[in-house]
C-alpha cells in the first residue's frame, strides 16, 4: 500500500455538487479536503493563480481562496445540447482560512 501524501483525507463530493470561482465560473466539485478541493470546469486555469471559491456544504456557505497548483485536461463531457465540451481538472490548495459565512439564503 502506498503512503498517503496529502495533509488531510479527501471526501468524495455528492454527485451534482457545484461551487463558484470569482463569482462567475461554475465548477463541478469532485472531492474535498480540509486543505483543498478537486473540481472540473470548462476552461483551463493558470497555475499559481489565486481565485475566490464559494460553495454550499450542507447548511453552510463556505468561502476561501484557492491557489491553482496545476491544471490538466479532464477529457470531454456532455454539454447538455447533444454535443460535448472539453473540461479541465485543476489541482488546488486552500491558500487562506476557510470561512463559513452562514446559512444559505432561502
């Protein structure tokens, strides 16, 4: 068995989990940990860039800044219009403290 190199364990996100970067880019969350998140989106991100990240987990809205450590092609996915679009899978680390900012608005 290989030793886990991550600082904290990843938890698989529920199917359909989404978040936002820069309040304009919707992302599909694949898994989460205390120190980062793995997600897919339709455009590549520049390594070392820092983005504001926001998502709702259970009853909390969570916001933090993420630093992109690398970004790779994620393949193709259904675009919902009978075609396919390419996706990117960036690797990220939380670059700031995670801030729960209250319950989601109803």
